[in-house]
C-alpha cells in the first residue's frame, strides 16, 4: 500500500483513494509471512491514521506509529 516516491515528491497517504500528504508511518509486521525483524510501512494522513492503525492492530500486525519529520 505504500506509495513510492522520488525525493522531490510529497509522501501520500496509503488509504485507498486518499491523496492527502502523509503525516505518519505505520510500521507493521505479519509474523506468518515476514522475518521477525522485518517491518512493512503504510503511510497515513491525520484523517486515516486511526482507521489504518485500527485495521493493522485488530490483526496483531501494528508494531509502531512514527510521525514523519
């Protein structure tokens, strides 16, 4: 779900259909698929931080939420 960017591009929220600038990194891990130290990242705008985080947390995947600099 993470949108690839070049250094000059704005990071965009990973929520479907959202084009807002991202303000958070939601770092997650699916233990059935990933090595213990691997983290995947979804980006979230303030509006979608809760819903994306809740989705990952309900599955036990959410590891940390980090504000973007």
